[in-house]
């Protein structure tokens, strides 16, 4: 046996010992998911998430990944999370383990409700995203966080800025341990844009990006650079308005800064709109 082979053997034995201890004492281990494979369990081929722990591969059967319906195990690939160890299988040439993420989430949730306090900051796993909400798991507890609590910066669609499998820091804003309910926010960990309102002056023209054209309120919402502050413009004339689209870079002329409410008002300026009109006519 070469020195390298001996080192690898010792590392595997050490990892196996850690896995067996984790199983015996019901401790979590942190694994990295690397792919999806089928594994024969009890005479049946079972689809599993393949994970890696300190040199040893493990498998998490699909029905032990989570207690909610999900489309595919592939959405969990290339992620990092905690699992319980159910079984360690080894022989002279190979070792692997069977993990259970559902059991780990349940145990984590029990521990969370015993120690959670308002104001605590937690690492949250993003389990899903739609246009207006982020779905999080914090120590086994599932939470829905609205778009408004994600950031002070306006985002038309959260799927454009965050994806399933990511980790974000959030703070507990409200907590009811008895009913097992809480609300969290990522936004409170950002600098409040109101702090920077004085940097924008009435009469000034600033770089901006159109983030929402709202015909119901008859206005256009823009994000001012560099602070990401939202500002509201009245809907422009047809001549200017026909050239405005969401996501477009424009200029914004400030007419009023309200330090009390934290709002900025003004109107959108599209440079060379006259030339655009002439080019269109020609």
C-alpha cells in the first residue's frame, strides 16, 4: 500500500467514525449535494440525491428529502444542507451512508422554537421563489417572506435576483412561539435609503431605471442610482411615454424630496426623445 493510499484509508476510517457517532447520538452533519443517482434499497431502485461528506459519498432517498412536494431532486444539486445519518455501509473497498433530511429539519425546528428571539439574525435556505415571495427554511422552520421584506430596492420579479438553493441572512421581526408563527426580513439588514435622501436635490437630474409602469396610479416608478432609492414620476405625455419601458435606463428630474415620508417625486426625462421621434417619422 502506497503512502497516498494509506492516507486515504485513514481519512475514510476517520470519516466513518464521525458518521457512526452522528448516527448514534442523532447529530446533524453538513453535506454537499453533487448529483442524482439510483440506488438499490430493499430490492428496489430508488432515486436519491448523491451527497459528499469528508471523502465519503452518501445517498438521500427522494422521500426523505423534504415533507413538501417538489418537482425534481435536480433542484437540490450543488447545495449544502444538514442531514441525519440513518445507516453507514462499508466493506474493505468502499463506504457510503444513507441520509435523511426530513428528520434533520424536524429536529432543527424543535430546537429553533426553544431558542428563537426577536432580533436574531439567521441563515436561511431558499427553498423556492416566485414573483412576489421567497420561501425559506430557517433551522427546519418554513417561512414565506414577501417581496417588500426582501429589499428596499424594488424588484419586478424576485426570480430575477435570487434562486432556489441560495442562502441569505434574515432577521426575526415578530415571533409567536405558542402558535409557531414568525415573520422575518432581509430588508432590515440593509441601510435604509431614507438616510441618503438628502443626496438628491430638487431640480437635479439623476441616472435611473424604470422598474414599474403603473397605469392604475398613473405613474412610473424608477430606481435612482447609486443608492437604489425608489422615486415616483407622474405618467409622462404620450410623446415621451410611448418610449418608456420597464427595465429601461432613463434620467429622472427631481421636483420634490419629502424627508418626512421618505419619498422622492419628479418626472422622467428621455434624452434625445425629439431625435427619436424624428428618426421614427423618417
